[in-house]
C-alpha cells in the first residue's frame, strides 16, 4: 500500500478542480495546470470541492508504483496554482553579481565574458542585492529545472566555496595544500 497515496489532498478555496475525460484541470489564482491520468487504473473523487482522493481500481505492483506519484503530481499542481513555488540562489565570490536585462538574466561569474540566461515563460526571476536570485513560478518541476540550469553555470567549488548555490545548501569544504 502507498503511504502517500492514501492521504487526501485538500483543495484551497481559490482553486477549482475539474475532471474532463482522462485529464484533471486545476485552475487557481497563479495559473492553470492540466494533468493526464490513466482512469483505467485509478478512481478520482472530488468531495464538494474541498478535497481530492485518488485510489487504484485494483491493487497490484504496477498501480502501487504509480499511486503515490500521481497523488504527488496532483498535490504539487494544486499548491503551484494557489501559492506557487520559489527557490533562492546565492552568488558567492569576489565580483560575482547578477542583473536582469529585458528577458535575460545577466551573470558576471569571473569568466572573461558575461553569461546571459534566457528566462523561460511561466518563470519570474528577480534579483535582490545583486548576489541573491529569486526564481518563482507555478510549476514545481520547471522552477527546479531553471534553478538547476543556473547553478550548473558555476557550481560551488570545494576549496573557497565560490559559485552559485541554493540558500541554505551546505558545501563540503576541502583543506588546501599544506607546506
């Protein structure tokens, strides 16, 4: 049995959930999201627009694997359309700074040139202080992907800790050369 799949998903007041064929349409103040589910495997019940329950029609190995995942996808979509998701990145290093120029994030990371990162649709990026980048959006997967792409431009190195890291991320530091 799936421990996560059994839990009901509470639906906030501002969010509307509708079942249309094989897809679940979720509409909230921050946007719309549509998730396609296999209704031959799962039953979806919406109780008076207050909570959502997903249950498998028959329990076997395949449905056990997908039950919790589908419940998490629905929950993430509901949270994304009501509150949204946010990741905060920090730049650490001498002369490292960032700014927004139009639809691009311009990063100065110690390279001989500025690195320009195109901001995808559905994602908002704001720069606080020049060394803190806030990435926000309604899709959890897309926010995480953009944060990962920005971090991969200059990952933190283990000797001085220079690079782009998430706020609160611990960097395992190494000891330098000894005489």
